[in-house]
């Protein structure tokens, strides 16, 4: 199972799920700081990847690019994609 988180507000929920299930989590560059990323990877042992570009408020083309990248790295795994709440 792989989670693609599009907004920083949803990162903690995905991380909680990953802690319990061992799922991989992918986030945008705007979701976690370098220190947070390092802590979660090293100290918590999470399978966490951060894109070099932001995903919050990203265009559909950018999100499609992110999805393609995740699928390339996790073939044949179920991909869950956050659907941001509408304003």
C-alpha cells in the first residue's frame, strides 16, 4: 500500500497509518521540512519520500506526474491518493 499526500495538513494522518501498516508515504516538498523528513525516516523508520516540488494546490498535470512517479517506484501496489477537502 502506498499513500500520496497532497496537502501538509494530511501528512500526520498518513504517517499514523504508515506506522501501523508499514505503508510507503509520498509527500510534496511543501509538506515536511528537511529535519522532519530525516526524523521520520531515521528515528521512526518510515518509508517516506518527498518530491522536489510542492503538491498543495498543484495543477492536475503536476499531480498526474507525481502519480506516475509513485507507480513507477511501487508497481503492482495499491495507491491511495488524498482528495483535498473543498473550500
